[in-house]
């Protein structure tokens, strides 16, 4: 089992090749074990031939005892080899999930273009399907390679028995294909209906206040029942078809066994075969048929496993192409928005069109506009959460959305419009769920004016919080999120509607924190639905969204008397 313990570095150029190389000795061991195991399968028919045909003629009890002991030892060895082999497959599947699971979570969560990549859960589901195939079904496809050898053994005993066995193998393959074709559509419809029913319950639990206030439980439960009924109907149809074909395959196996014995005894009566050869052919034919039957039964697992392997392999190769060269001057460069245009999929109107501006280190841009004017969209574009239709958002010469996650973590801070905290401690939330220097965490909390609140909690900074928190107000949660956004003293700080749900004291604390970061050289973008005299007092530039064109202007105190910088961005 330790054959698969070798570590693979995901930073190599060819991750898939590295994984295969790390698994090579374990695969060789599995193949060797399979060879010996299937050769040992021939011991039982050979034992029967000798016991039925040789021992009665010699009447040697010693020979019978010796043959029986040898056969029992071979059976025990075969069982042990089969157990070790299956254990190795299980360890290999576990190794694959351990090796790449964290990598796919990291890659999926660090992909910052919303809707542009496969979800993390989809990648993990594919990895789970691949692991299940390796751990449970791969051994069946290794064994089915030996089915022709057992068929050949039956044919050597008698060609007629070999033809009967071959016909049964073809029939079981045909029945397996028919079973897959007949149950595919009902299974798909059942999964879709089950997902829809689950989504109804999940949405209702998330929005329990609305459900309770409007007494929507009766309507939602009726909708769930209707959707579940469709799911149950499709599942029952799939189960009925699956049961029919499985019974047909099982019946075919029984017919094969009876056929081999019946025809074999007839050949014995004709003097063409010995009685030992009849039962030996029955055992060899049973092995071959069982291998084919088990492989056919795991056809879906093979298909899903191979599809998952191809998808994961493509994702790994795509990740290898994402290397980004970053100049040492990038962290101190200006933020450049160059001819930026964006519209959401399925819409014809652009939210932003040909927007251009430059924000130098230490400058503050205040973005104002009504609902739906594009403030949040601009915030997400600036931090790389959305990908522009046209144009670029750059720090110096590097597009923000192409920054590696570790670099982005150091350079960019973001406070979304809706506060998002994670299940964990306060300290972990401020440190982005990592392990950071506690002095830096406290410094950020003090800058966000949340330190006094946190030390008063039952366990201080180690107090567990999460989505279902009840001890912190909305203002306090937002200040924790602000501390998280600023604790690394980011080069670029984007605050989307930061004053929403904040009292006067909290707004003053946030403005003080922004002023300090601005003085330290951070470029800061603040969005607001209505004009605020306090933000306007410290702003360097203003951007008004919502009209046919976006209007960019410079604060009066920043205008050079000789140059007017009021312009319209078309």
C-alpha cells in the first residue's frame, strides 16, 4: 500500500505525468498480483480433473490428500492476493483524493472570475467519481482481461462448450448495453427532479424569515411534493428497468452453468469427455462469465471515471498555463482602468462602456450612482471577480485578474456590499482563515474600531462566529470585514457601499481608517449610492455612474489652476 505514498509536487510542469510516475510501482505490483491470482484460478479445475479422473483409478488416498492440501493452499494464497490487491486499489483511490483534493479546492476558490470556471464542488465530485472507480471498479476491468484465457481453457476441453460460453458472454454484454440505454434517461430525470426538490428546501431554510412572515410553508411544501413525486416516478421507472435486466443477466448465468453441465454430461455419455473435464469446464466457464458480468455491471462507473479523469486532467493542464510574470515595480504602480466595457451574459445593454481612468498611489476615488448604475460591478471588475468584455484593469502593466492568488492577497483588500464572514474564530476571519501574526490582527481591528468589542466577547479574538451568529450586530460584522480587508495594508482597497448599516461612530472609524491607509500610499475606491460630504472631503477624484456616459472629475483642491481635468468617458 505504501507504493502510492510518494508525494507529487503540483508545481511541476506536467502534474498528471508526475502522478502516474509516482503510482508506477504500485500499478506494477497490482498487475503482478493479478497475474498470479488468475493463474491460481486454474488450480480448482485441475484439482477436479485429477480427483475425478486419476484418483479413482489409482485408489491412492495419499495422492488425494496431497492434491487437496495443494488446492487449499492455492485457494488461500489466491484469497490473500485478492485482498491485498483490492486494498492497494483502495489506497490508490485515497491517495488520488488526498493528493489533488486540496489543490482543486485551492484552484477553484482562487479563480476570481465569477462564472468563468468550473465550480469547486463540481471538481470535487469528479475527483470523488474517479476515486470510487479506482477503489471499487478498476479491479473488475483488470480481471475482465483474463476472461478470454478462461474461455480458451473451456475451448481446449471441448469446442462445443467453448462456443456455449462465448455465446453467453456476448449475450451478457448485449444485455448490459441495453440496460444502460434503457435506464439512462430516467436516471437523468430523477437526478434533475431530486436537485430541484432539494433546492426548494435549501432556499426555504435560507429565507426562513420571509417564509414565516408570509406563511409560505404550505405553498412551498406543496411544490416540494410535486417535484419529489416526479423524482420518485422516474426513480421507480429506472429501478424497474434495472431490476429487469439484472434478473435477465443473472438468469443467463444460471442457464450457462446448467448448459455446460448438461451438454458436458451428454458428451461424457458419448465418450468424448471425462466427468472431471465436464466439471472443470463448468468452473472455467463460470470464471470467464463472472468476469464479463462484473465488468458490464460497472460500465457506468468506468464511463464516469474516465470522463472525470479527462476533465480533471484538462483542468490541471490549464492551470499549468497560468504563469504570470510580475515586475518588481508592480506593487507601487498606478491602478489603470483602460477602455473598460462590461455587460452581463444574456443582456444587450452595457453596464459600463469604455471607462478609462488612472488612480495613483495615495489617491481616493469616490464612485456615486443610483441602484443598478454599475457601482458593485465596477468594484468586482477592479478586484478581478468579473472579467471585462473589453478593456483592462491593471496594476501597472499586469491585469488584476491575472495576479496569482498569493500576490493578490497581499496587494488587494475588498469590502463587499454584503458582509460575508466564515465559520471560525474572529481571529481567523480577520486573517482570511489563515494563521497571521496576532499583532497585525489587533492593529487592523483597532484601525477598524472593533477591538474593544472583540475583547469583550466570551473568548476574545478566539470566539467562534459564523453565518448564524447572533451576538454581533450588522455594524460589528461589517467592521470585522473591514479589519479583514485592511489588515495586510493593501496596495489597492475597494469598499463597496461601506457606510451602509453603520452608525455614526462606525462611519467615523471607517473614514479614519481610510484616511490612514490613503496617507500610507494605498489607492482606494469607495462606492456610495448618495453623495457624502465626509467622503467628498478626502476624495481626490469622483466618478458618477448611471447616465449615458460616466462622468469623471477631480476634486477642486486637486485641480491645477492651469489645467482643467473635467472630462467625460464615452
